[in-house]
C-alpha cells in the first residue's frame, strides 16, 4: 500500500483514481480503434509522411499482428468472442503461464514492427502483463526502452504515462510526476490535461504541495476549456490553499 503521510492535501487525493489510467486501459482494450484514431490524429497534425502508402501498409501489418495476438490472449484466458476485458482464471498458475507466453508473443510483435503505433502498443501490453505478475521493475524497463521509438505525441504521451504509472507502483512519486508532466508538455497529446492532474496527484503524494498547486494553476491557464470534474476543482482549491499556508 502507498504511504499517505503528507497532510490534508494528500489525504484529499486519497480516493482519486487516475483518469489517465482509466482512459489508457480503455485504449489498451480497444486496439483496433486506437490504431485508426491515432493514425488519424497524426495525419491531421500534418505528418503526411507518416501516412504515406508504405508507412500505412506497415501500420496495417503491425495492427493486424497485434490484434491477432490480443484475440489469442483473450481466448487463452477464457474470454468469449468479442470480449474486451480479460477474465480471471480460477487457476493462478495457469494464468501466470499464459501471461508469460503472451508477454513473449507481444514482445515478438514489437520487435517485428518497430516505430509503429501497434509496435508501441505491443510493448505496453507486454509491460502490463509483466506488471500483473508483480514485476513493475521489468515493466518499467520495457516502457523506458520503447519510448524513443514511440511515433508522434499521441503515442509518446501514452508511453510516458504508462511509465509514470509503473513508477507510481514503485512509490517513486517525484519521478512519476515528472513523467506525467512530460506527457502534459506534448502539444498533440489528447490527454495532456489529465496528465497534469495525475502529475499534481503524484506531487502531493511526494509532499510537494506547492508543485501540485502550481499544476492546477497551469491547467486553468493552458486548458481553460477543459471540463474538469467539480471534485477535482475542489481538490485544486484545497491544494492551493495548503500551498499558501506552507509559504
């Protein structure tokens, strides 16, 4: 369990679930949609070379390979046709063996399709399986190694936040906050506002109430149009009040 010893501001964040984590999980579970949407985002952003015919063919090949492995994994875990969520097997040892097998297979997809959207997603799948086996350190290493090849802000942001989430699992709050903030600096990353909120949460966990409050202020300044839940706005106000008291 994570320690929560940093006063009222951290306690106020105790029950907050990472919005970026929830959205990233959805993205991971909808791989075909992700590949199409991300490719569209990159195209709209003006990266014409990215969607050139040869590149598009490479993305399609990688996407097909990844979708096949994902479907095989779900089936091996006992999921029915069309299922999105991975069910819990009654036999933990059997589940562990299946995860080990598919961790290797996702790694093979990533190695065969470097620099593609699906290749990056395959690494994230592999890292997720490693984390489910209690190997957050291995998952972190996989994601860090994949970051340089992540194509475009949309995918790079996803990888950065996955790295941050693994760092959270290791209770490395300052490092996690830095990675969330790095994702929030990517102009074409659709979840950059949520990355700021996650960074603020991690700053508060680290005891940096001033840094957490500054992130809420930055969010209001840079993304005033973002629809932030009222509970989040209230936490932001509490953090800013705590920051003023600490100065």
